[in-house]
């Protein structure tokens, strides 16, 4: 079977932006087309990953808006919403469109505009993904993280400081990412003394609220070299859901959607966790990076907290994780994040990651929606 | 008032109820009232960044109840943040857990009353 190649990639500056969602999407989309030297009217399909442009901004119908703004009128468009995992789900949709033969050239643009709303309002928009039995109690995604972190630390006797090490590492990585929202190192003491948000987690255990956009361009591997020498290949991809009601999961420290989507991605690629050289994980909260390291098969359950603590996942470690700075320091514009994860892996395996470059032929991205409610795992390899 | 978990014909119990049993796909045909029961606090948090219409700080926890044939868990607000995992907890009715008119969700689309959990002295 002809595999699917990534022939172009872009991301905008992440952070507090004076642009609305349409402008952010167009900025990333134009840059991605430029990256591959492709004209907008050549696109067969155009996908937009976005969670809540209607709720945040009162702008719906953004795929059609983007097609018009970019000059891609005539392309088939679709909005992909899977909350925080909209970007990963968009990668899945774009991959499907090319793998199935329905499209010869598909662009995916993920984006979100959030910072014009208060933290309380933005938190409520995101919390509205919860079941009524959860929402009525005022539960937020950060509160799920607090409850899960406490349970993890108590069950596996892991030190609280190990979560701070995740934040320290990802902030260190973000310093070298020109697109990151925060390019500032933090030390463990700062993390551990920052204000409590959802006990035992503190401000620096959480990603910020962010505006931004990222884009990827896909075509069949057989024609990729006609566009560029610097392409990568999506060799495996899987998507899965877990329960909607978070407390109904048998083991609160296992993200079933990560386990299931990774199993599919590994099987399709014919690779195992040992083959992965670099990973972008969904560190919306520090505890999530630890859970994904375990549920993706890199560590035994209960051991993932050691990774950042012992330097295994730092940029010069055995398995560099979140070389981009992760959601933690790069920022988390919901629909853009899963796209920006694959942007980073694409840059790493094509040797174009600048100061963040590590030795990598195989990379993995894991994009998590809700509190593990829906997940896409993608394996991206260097072209042969 | 009752605090109803839902049971399918194969004995699986969930809170809240679902269209079909998530475990086996059978219809949930019976209810189990947890209101007078005592459960165990699995984990908890105190949230200090709460959405519009939600008390601040908001103490939240997951409580596990033993029921015939297994266990069932429920998420809920706690009456106090002075708790530890493993504490014994009992439900306490509250007629409005958050202000229905302050948040993004349509007030008429769901109920807003429910149960908080309070520690019980052994
Ligand atoms: Zn059942």
C-alpha cells in the first residue's frame, strides 16, 4: 500500500495573539503551502482542527471560511473536533483522505483563539465536554488532573517533585523553540511553590491558555519526492476513545485511549516503543506526560515518574520527550496542539529542528482530548 | 430523594446510568440507591480556579461504594477539604451544586441538584 507523506509543515507564533481564529488559520495555512511550494488551488481536501470557535468567538463554519481566505475554493472541507485532541484527529482524517485515495493533496490546519476570554470562561468552555453528572459539580479538566495526580503519587509512592521535573524539562526545551509561548527556564522550587490550582498540582503543572495555529500538508508517498526532498512518512496511526464519565474507569491511572490508539499505531508501523527516538506527548498537565510514558509502553505502570527525574526524557537523554517544549511551555491552542506535535516530529525526523535537533529517524506524537476521553497516536518516520 | 446508580441484568452497576450497560451492552433495568450508604474516598482535590457559578474553593472527590456483585464509583463535591484518601464518606443532598445560569451550558438541559460527600466518624 502507498503510505502517506508529510510534505509541508508550519506553525504560527503561539501565545497571546492579536488575531482572530480565521487569521490564525490563514497564517499557518499560507506558511504551510509556501513550505512545500504548493498553490492553494491544487488542494483536493482541506481540514480544520478546532474545538470551539463558535463558543470562543461566535465564528462557525471555519473550514469554508479558510478555503475562501486561502484561495482553495472548490476543495472539500471538513472541521474536525475532538476537543483537545482535535489536532490529532485531524491528522487521522487527513491521513485517511490520502490513504483511501480520495485525495491526492490534503492540507490540515489546526487552530484556536482563546486568550480574549477570562481564564474562568475558557475553563468553562473546555469543561463543557464533561457529562452532566460531572459538570454540575463544577469539575474542570485541571481538577481531574489533581485527583489523578494524587491517586498516582499515593498508589506508586512517587515523589511530588517528580512532576515538577516534567515542568522544568519542558520549560528548558521551550527556550529553544522560537514559536513557544514561554521561552523561560523554571526551577523545581518555583514549580513547587507556585499557587495551588488543583491540589496537589500547582500553576506550573498546567499549560497556559494560548492562541495559535499549525498546519501540515499530505500526499501519497509515491509522489512526495516530486514536491520536496524533505518529507516524512506517517507509518502508523491509531485513534481510540475511553469512557466519557472519567470516574467509571477501572484504574484511574490508566488512559485506555492511549493504550488502544498506540497499539494500532505500533501495529500499522510494524514498530515497537523501543524503536521510537523522540516523542511529543500531551502534557496539558505534568501528570499526563507520566501516564502517557507508561501507557505508550515506554515504562512499566508506576515507573514513568522516574523519566524526567532521572534525565531519560531530557533532550540529551535516551528518549527525548517534548523537544518542542510541549504544551507546557509552547502553549495549548486546543485545535492546533495535535498538529503542532506532528510539526515538531516532522522537523525532527527531517533534520530541520534547529537548536532542538536530536538524532531521530522515528518519532511519535500522542494527542489527548478531554481527560483521556479520546486519543490519537501517530508514528512519523524519516523518508527512506 | 435518592442517589441512584444503575444496574443491568448481568449485575454491572454504573453511576450515572447509561443508555446501555457500558460493560456488556445490556439494558440497565434496576437501580441501587446509594443515599444511605457509606463509601471510601479514592482520591480528591481542592480546585481553586473554578468556572463561573462554581464555589471557590471547590473540593471534589471520587467515592467508591460496595454494592451487590462489586463496586460503583461516583464523583462529587466534598463538604470539606479536610480529608484524606481512604476516608469513609456519605452522601449529603444539595439542591443546587452550581449556579445554572452562570456557566456555558443551557440551564434546562440538565439537573443541578445532587450529592456532596461528607466524612463520617467511624
Ligand atoms: Zn452489564
